[in-house]
C-alpha cells in the first residue's frame, strides 16, 4: 500500500516536539530534486515503522521554522523525540542510511 507524507505546518511541528513519539521530518521544497527522491523512501517507511510519525515541511511555506531549525541545505531530515533533535541527515539519503539513524533514536 502506497503512503504519502503528511505536510506539517509550524504549529503541527511544535506540537510534535512536545510529545514522546519519535518523528522523522523532512524539510524540503517542491523544486528540490533530492527531496523528491527522498520523499518516496520516507513514505514507504511509514508501513514499516508504525510507532514513528513521518512528515514533511515545505521550507518555502515555513521559512521561519526552517531558519529556527538551522536548515541551510535540502533535503534536511531530522529525527526528533521528547522535544529534541536526536539525529539529522543533510542531503539525499538512501533507505539504509535513514533506517540506521532512525533505529538509534528508537
């Protein structure tokens, strides 16, 4: 079954930062080719990691949030839990690399 990533607003991101659930968030843009390549990988992982929230944030729509989080390159994948960023992947990544970082956070 094909999944899609939920697009979050800054408010949804802030809410996620307050809970204990692990979240994987891709900061990207519609014009970013590497972001377009990474999104299907994350969407596929939704089925395999049901205890993790996966989402994306469009930096064009959420520039203040991207700035606050120090996003300077795209895609920028952050893995967070309990209000803290615990892992980060800057630039394109394959599934193995994303899983490796995610498993450290679980």
